[in-house]
C-alpha cells in the first residue's frame, strides 16, 4: 500500500478526488470518506498529500517503500 488515508482525519471534502490528475480517489458511498480506489494509476505527484486540508493522506514513493 503506497497511498495511506487516515480515516479518522478524512472529512469527505472531496478535494483529493478533484485534484488528482490520475483519477485515483473516490468517496466511499457508505462512509463518505476518500479511498484510493485506483492506486495503481498514481504517478506520485504528491498533490493530494499537499492539498488535503486535514493531512489525511500519506503518499510513499515506491522506491522508498520497504
Ligand atoms: S482531501 Fe483529505 S479530507 Fe478531503 S476527502 Fe480527500 S482525504 Fe478526505
Ligand atoms: S500523488 Fe498525485 S497521482 Fe498519486 S494519488 Fe496523489 S494526486 Fe493522485
């Protein structure tokens, strides 16, 4: 898992859904929170991590993941 979302911090604002150039995120219809549904499409630009207002997203670069 290279994109981590801390559910307790996510307020469901949808900013990550809007900003991701690779269309990785969806809001879960049950919880209302973000999920990295298409994580495989991520190109690690870091925009979601920087723009999430509650710092709920952590992106790990693949070459730094153990
Ligand atoms: S930008 Fe952050 S708070 Fe907003 S939906 Fe995405 S993960 Fe949740
Ligand atoms: S790092 Fe960039 S491409 Fe990857 S999920 Fe975040 S906004 Fe999308």
